C-alpha cells in the first residue's frame, strides 16, 4: 500500500510540474506574440520577455495597491484585443479568445489617449471592464508611432485612483511598450542578419555557377562578364560544349529583381542547358524554354535571352534572341546588328523564335549585351544606338576576347557608377582569330 501511495504521489508531482511548465510556455508564447515575434529568446538575454513583462506588471500593480493587471494588445486588423500577459489573474485567461474592440468602451476611450478611471462597481458594466473587479484603471499602451493596446490595473475593493497613481500606471504602460519595441527591434535585427547571410550565400552560389574555364574551340575565343550590384539577380552568361563538338553560348536576364529574379534566371539557364543537348537549332531551343517558363509559372515570370551555337570547324554562328538582348558584330568598319525586337520568354506558349546565321571574319568580334548596360552614349537598351560603343572599341579591334571584354567593362564602369539599385547587366564577347 505504501509503495502504491508513493507511486501515486510521484505521478501527482509530475503532473503538477508538467502543468507548471505548460503555463510558463504559454506565458512566454503569448509574450512573443505580443512583440510580433516567434521563437526562442535571444542568446544574450538572461530573462525571457515574458518574465520581464510580468515583473513590470507586478511592480506597477503593487505600486498603486492593485491585486491584478493585464496587458491587452490589438490584433493586426485592430478589431480585437487579446490578453497577452497578466499578473494576479487566472493563468487560463491567456488561452481565452480575444475580445472585440467594438463595444469595449473603456479601451476605445483609452486608445484615444485618455486614462479611464473606474472607481466604483456601478461604472464597470457601462465601461465594459474585461475582468471582474471592484475598481480599475485603463491606459493606452503605444510607441511613438503605433497604438499597441491597453493596460488594465484591477482592484478587489472600490477605491479612487489619485493623479499620482494614474501617472504611475501610464509610466508602466510606457515601460511595457518599450520592452515590446525593444524585442521587436532585436528580432528584426536578427532576421535582417539572417537574410543578409542568405543573400550572401545566394550571391556566392550564383557567382560559382558562372563559367570560369574558356572553352577549347579553336579558332574561337570566348569571354563573359556578369554584373549584379544587388548581389543576387536573374542575369547570367554561360557557355558549354554540345555533343557534336559545337560550343553553346547563352545570356539571360529575368524581367524582375532580387531573389525572385535569381530563381527565374537559374530556371532559364538550366532549361537552356537541358534543351540544347537535344536540338541544335537556337530558335527551337528558345521556343522550348519559353514553353517551360510559360507553363511552369502563374504568368508573371518572363526573361530575355540569347542563345547561340558556334561551330569550330566551319566558322559558322547561329543565334536567336528573345526580349531585350542585343547582339552584333564589331568589324573593322563598324557595327553590324544581328538582333531584332522579339517578345521575352514566357509571354506566349507558342511563340516562334527565328534563328539567324552569321560568319565571323578573322579579327571580328560578336558582342552580346543585356538591356541596361552603361555605354559612352548612355544606357544601351533595345533602341539604343551602339555606334558610340563601336567607335570606342575600334582601337581594340583584332585583340583577344578577354582584352575586348576588359575594354567594354572599363567603358561601362566609367560611364555610370555601379549602385545596388541597378538591376545589372551581362556582356559576352566571341572573337575569331
């Protein structure tokens, strides 16, 4: 019998401990929701937000002789008030649903900036006090720019509240608002740091996927440069060998910014590589990539792209473009454009992109530019005249692809400062010795 009693007593204590832990977890979770955050306490915090709020509530209530206090915060729609932390009230109150702001006369009055003092039970029904009590005071809780909710102090006995006591409650409300704002700022700082870390990781991944080794395709030379001031984006250049020994060249520019652009750009790059292995025609390859983008998105993902195939043996070049990509041949006597206006990838499911063929003479260079690259004559869009760029590059005619690309890069960086607000650009140069 004694052994059985000890077993029951142990189970009882375990249940009590479990209930206590649950109440602590609930209080902490409500405090985190009050600050608009989710998760654990910060590594440098020795006291959880819930304990800090509880200590402030208790100190304020005891300072004016009240037996309970509650912090009620507005929801995102500012239509309901939820008890987020309390002292002296039953812990089960934290799990009860939020109360409507409509009809909460005292809270509405307090949210206009006034303290509401209810010194007699007869006033409580009219002002809709949220807890049973004999007297109460309600004040607003707000930051310099945002109304957060209301603070209530409850007394078990009818009583008056002096101006000094009302001012003390307002000071407590300010302290609570300060704790919540501090926690939100800390949480935002941690989230921003994590986001920066992810952006840096994405930037390193995108940079690592840009081709580094020049293809062995004598007599061709290939060089490329992608500039994305924001760190991540949907602009890329690429080259790779095809099964028949030809060299595939591609340049792409997603028609959006940031992380979304990076995802679209990588989808286009991967689709180009996948389809290029099965079809040697650049126009049909762009058709298939466009169909992939059109069918795999809700209709808001578009990209400009150029895809070309170089034949090392014949010296022939075939290419097709979509969207704002410019390609042309730098010759001894000037610039010969090779592209015409075409709709971006992903706009239509059955758009036909036409492949063009060209032959590069020895010393000539094929230059491919995405929309928006700064040039001596301004920003090079589809309608821009690249004569000024061709004139500036004439002294470099006949040089290697790498040296010609370096000259273009110097001109671009000298024409306009590179800032994070610019979407970026890509350049590719193919020369024939």
